C-alpha cells in the first residue's frame, strides 16, 4: 500500500486565497504573503504572513495499517499593524486585523477544502515597538489543520 500525504503548500495557498477574498480591506490595502520574511516596515501595514511550522503524522484510533494516520499541520499567521498616532490606536487596528483574520479562518474550517478540520487555535501578541515615528505591533495566530492521509 502506498500512502499519499498532503502538500502543505496547497494548504498555505488556500489560506492566502481565503484571506484575500474574505477580509474587508480595500484592494491593495492589505498585504497577504506566504513564506516571505516577516514584515518589519510600518508602511507595509496591514500585513499578514502565512507560515508552516511543523507537520506530524500521528496514528488514528481506527484502522489496521500504516495508512490510518492523520497529518497535523501547524501553521502560523503573523499580522503586523502600525500607527503614527499612538500605541493605543495601533492596538485597536491590530485587534481589528486579528479579529478579521480569525473570523475568516474559522468561517471555513476546511480551508477551501484542503483539510478535514481545524484543531487548536490560539493568538499570541508578541511585539510592541516604535519604528521611527510609527508604533508597530505584531500578533500571531497559530493553529493546527487536520488531514487524514490517503492510501493509493
């Protein structure tokens, strides 16, 4: 028996497509990239980066052979936002972006049909700084996409 695992780039491409279509930002205002360096430029906000973190192939409880595994694909969506006025305004803008991204992902837990479901989802706020005259903040949504492997 041959096993076919999921191409994780298919999943990250689907997330990029999903976010570009679902987020309520003007065309060109929101930057959504995958596998690119994390944004460090306040003028490139709002910004979302899509990254693979890890893939595990764990045994499922049902089944008799090695084909009965589930891939656990861990992904991270890094978001940056900036404000020239204050840290508080930057926080409000970042939170709106986080809320919109999270709502888009949770509204299609199959990620455009590329995964079976989503596992744990959590948000980390990890950077508060000033870049020149701009307040700059970063948040990360981490989640696990679950995909059952297929036997060929």
